[in-house]
C-alpha cells in the first residue's frame, strides 16, 4: 500500500498531512510493508519517518519518486542539463532515505515521458554510483504514460547499458497487461533483476476487481524465486476501503 508524505497520489486514500495516522491504518489493515510517495526527501525529517515506521512495525519496501516529475517537472532524460541534474540529485536524496531501510528507489515517471534514452542511461550511471547498496528499480510504463521503456525487454537493455548490480526492474501488472506478450515470459526475462512488484488489476482497480490472472503471475514470481515486496498500487476503486481490505482477501485473489 502507498502512503504519500507531501503531495497526494491517486493510489492512496490518505491525505499527505496525515501520513503518521495513515501508517497506523496500513499496519492495522494487515500490510507488512509500505511504499512512501515522496516528492522531496529533504523536506522531511528522516528520523521522524524511521521512528513512525518502527512504531507501527512496518517495513519500508520502496520509495516512489514520480511526484517530482509531476510537481516540479524533473526528468532524468531531459535535454535540459539543469533539469536532469536536479533529477539526479533527487534520486540521491531518495537513496539516502532508502538506505537504512533496505528500501528500493523507483524510477517510474521521473525518467520523463518523452526524453532521450541515451541521456537516461547517462543519468542512471550517475545515480547507481551514489550508493551501491541501494537498489534502483526501473519501471516499464505503458505507452500512454511514457514513450521511454514500455516493456521488461526494453528495461533490461537499459540495465545492461548502465552495467551496475544495483539497477533492476519494477514489474507493474497494470502496465505489463498493456505492453507485454505475457506475464510469465516477462517475469522470467526479468529474473534476478526483478527488484520490486506493483499489483493492480486490468482496470487499475484493486486486485480481484478486474480480470488479470493473478495466480499465474504469482506462479511466475515463485518460479524466479522472487523475494521482494508486493505493493498494491491501485486506484481507489471500487472503493477506498477495498485497498485496506486487500490483505484479508489476498490469499484468495492471488491464489495462495
Ligand atoms: C508508478 O509506479 C506508476 O505505475 C505510474 O503509472 C504512476 O502514474
Ligand atoms: Mn507502478
């Protein structure tokens, strides 16, 4: 489940101003880990965030960085050197927040909707060097959100060009349903480079309210011995409550 620290996100029922209370609700709902949506980590007291997570016994699985694209226009693939430099710095700040938690830093929309793939590779080469122990997960996004990297195969090409052990892939079932030939082959192709997973149904509703074959997705994840987190990144549909109730129905929906 996702909790925003600064700006609202369509994937969380919680207003940013209530993030501490939100962590309590996420934990009580039965989630073991949380993904924080953070626009600018320097605007938050990282100690306070760590204490709040520990207080609720919640693991920080991941940080989404895309809000800096939406709110501030940052992009790792921009032709404007200054915009790119600020995006790289922002990833560095996220890595600092992620490091003590072993959390994954996500590169989704922060890569830009239509920039240069070569510049993105150069930017990522700088990012991976900030801390080799912090994993960065490049997320294939569907064609309506970005022209750059729509499939796992395209993400793997970038991972290879960057050539760092701490760069891998985020597999989001909603995007994959639009772009991949099949879930199993995409997940197998990602293999040990799969660092993180987002779950949403075919319509981006809470899993179980669309028509994606989640038991097949889970079987493929098991095949590659995936050990990372599963984060529900879904719209507040059919109801916001459905997001909070997902842990109760996860076994049935995921076929466990
Ligand atoms: C981010 O994880 C993502 O999936 C994007 O579609 C957000 O808009
Ligand atoms: Mn996603």
